[in-house]
């Protein structure tokens, strides 16, 4: 008799990641990345000596 699950097997039903981020951390990290990009866009040429 064939299986009732249609051949689908789940091996990691209860897998838990060891790395967890709170939503506040993600927001702060994205703001920091935006500030770095803004700073480099405006002042990066002078800092790197590129004209």
C-alpha cells in the first residue's frame, strides 16, 4: 500500500536556529547601514582621494 503522505518526508520539523535576532536589533542595524551608506555617498570621495 502507498504511504498517505505522498512521499513527502520532513526531517527538520523541530529545527531551532542558534542565532536569534529581536526586531529592534534588525531596525537598529538597518539604520546604521543606511547612515554608513549616506556618509560614504557624501564624503567617500574626499576620504579616498578619488575625484
